[in-house]
């Protein structure tokens, strides 16, 4: 993926690896937002927190199967939050059509 490409190519079947690649995209989006003005900068920490998915790594180490499921549900909620924030940023013009693949990935 080069600096102008926002698409994850050859999407891995392994969800842990795919989540890692998505988290890297979110970091790129936040870096991009920091050049877009004070409102975009203010929304960046929320996007960074919900979109980087550290909870997915933690879910595998749940103290029980029930705990692991609960942690994965948290990840799903965070992903929905990330998708919402990305769509708001796009609607308000802080993200461009170039970043559409990131929004699409968050919906997948």
C-alpha cells in the first residue's frame, strides 16, 4: 500500500492480521486528519481509540469462553463506532473519496 492507496490488498483470511492492517489504516487516517483543521484533530483521538482494536488481541486471552465472547462483542461495538465516526468525517468533508476504502473496510 503506497501513500495514495487506502485499500488493503490481498485481504488476509486471518482476522487478527486483517484487524492489524485496518488499525494501521486508522493510524494513517488520524495522521491525515491532523492536517485538516481543529475539528478533525479533536475527533482524531476517539477514532484512534475505537479503530485500532487492541481488544481483539486481548479477546483470545479471555479467562473463559464467555469472557472471550464478551471481549469480542466489545470489539464489534468499537468497529461500529469507528464506522460511524468515519462516515461523519466523510460527510463533513474531512475525509475525501480517496479514503472510501477505509470506510468500506470498517463495514466489512
